[in-house]
C-alpha cells in the first residue's frame, strides 16, 4: 500500500510572482519590522498576520475582496470593527499587478488604486503539492484542487491512499 501525504504550498497569484514577497512559509523568519506592509488575502492567515504586524508597529493594508469570506456575517463584522479600531486598512479589491520600485513594492489594485509598501505578504490560499508525483502515470484521479479520494481516503487505484492537504479539502 502507498499513502500520499505531500501537503500543500502557498498559492501566489501570477501578478505577484515577479516581486519579492513572503508567505506563511517564511514570514516568521523576517528579521526587520517593515514600516508598511500589504497583505494580499483576507482569509484567516492574512487576517492573523495583518493584525500581528499592525500590533508590532507596522502600518498594514489588507487587499481582499472581503475579510474572512467563509465565516458568518457576525464574525466578519467583528474583524472589520477590530481592524477599524486598530488602524488596519482594508482595500476591497484584488491585486492586479505588482512591480519593484527600488527597495519598495508598488501594487495596483483592480479598481486602479495604487499602494507602495516595504513588504508584501501573500495569503491567497494554498495549492496541493501533486505536480511532481506524476499521478497520471499511476492512473490516480486528481485535479488542480487535489487528489480525489473516497471516505476512507482511498484513491481510485485500490492500493493508493492520500491524506492531508494534498487531497484539497479545507486548507489550514
């Protein structure tokens, strides 16, 4: 029997791939507190990092269509109120492009607004790590969302199982 547990990687939108950025994999190795930071993504990871950096003294702007979109409206409103009270700015848009400007990063949002920051943190979701597995050669059903399994975590190939983030269920 084979068990696949390859995890997931941060999803970095194509528009942001050409500029320096941090993700959940390296943000805690940061040695310098930036004056300004943009957080792309309004899910739990983006909201958590935004609040932590703001409380440490960095001016944070969160770029996301909505904060905590998978939570109920009461929970979202609590975060909106906390962000307002703590001075965290929320831009209800998506980052359409990014370019390096000297030591800073210039972001342009879908609405045309521009923002120049010292640090960019990307929390735009996660993608299952499956590309290197050559699952097609093994006949294992999969998609860009992950490896397909049944309720017992068995794939369509009877001796191959998959578990964890590589199956594409809720990512944390």
